[in-house]
C-alpha cells in the first residue's frame, strides 16, 4: 500500500472508529487492537503508518503512535461514514403502520432495545443522551434481527421512513452513559445528526461533542 494509493476503505474506517473511541488503545499491542477490529496486525501496522504519513498520527520515541489531529481524523471518519460505511451498513427505512406517529412508538423502541439487544441512535439516541431534543426519528443499530424488531414495533417499509435500521459493525458500537437505555456510541450519534442540515440537530451534535467526545480528544 503506497501513500499515493491509500484509500479509506470500510475496514480502515472501522479501525479509525476504534482509535477515535479509545485513543489510548494506540499504547497497546497490535494484537490487542486487532481483537477489536477484524484486521490482521500487519494490516493495522501498515494503516497506522499511512495515517502517520497523512498527518493524523504522531510517532513517539518508542515507536508507538498517538492521535496528532483528533478533530481532523474525526472529520475524515465522518465523511467516510456518510459516503461509504453507512451505505454499506444501511438495511432499510421504516415507518409506523396503523397511521401511528413516531411519538406513539418512541417508548416502545426504548423498551424493546434491551429485549432485542439493539442500540438506539439518531435523534432518539441523542435525545436520551442529552435531554435536549424532541426526537422525530431514530436510527436503530441492530445485529441480525431487524425483521423481528420491525414486526414487534409494527413497522412497515417506507423510503422516507423516520426509523432507520443500520447493521452494527464490530463489537464496539455501544456508548457508555451510565443510563439503562442501550444508546449508540457518541461518535455514531454525532455522525448521524450531521447528516441533516437541520440547525436543531447540529446544535445537538455540538452538545454530543462537548459532553462526550471532547474528553476523548483530551486523552490522546
């Protein structure tokens, strides 16, 4: 892999997500990092070298890396998430059947999240994490049971549906909020909110950044 041909593939975006979520993982071994992302240690080593050449990482004397430009790497990851990773993970859009509104099933989504082991993201996840937003939609990060979830929530497919199903990648999609609700990681909440040009959602994204992501940036 040469510097000129380096591409932000889905696997590399998944690796960058882990680096953004756990910046101190760069102090660990390549094998430990490989246990969090489906890449061989040799591929991880080469990717880190390329991210160093691109200026996102800096190298320490003992050879380990640290994130040199966290916000730049976050911005690059969110571009990749929107353009390539999310389209790959996208399952479908749904809307409540029986002429119900999103507000009618919001609590059912929250209750079912624990039962069916999915993560709540998008507007609803951000609302639960910040108490700042009146959500009108949700992104559900699921494993393999989206049809069961859709049936239990009485949803029907709709191209413009307000409930989006996204396939989880890896095992690190959950956030830690000290709350009972199964909420997606702040990185996923932030990236989903920025897909919209809505000012209110962008304000909420900024709150997500300041409350949850900024600490990670300061711990690089």
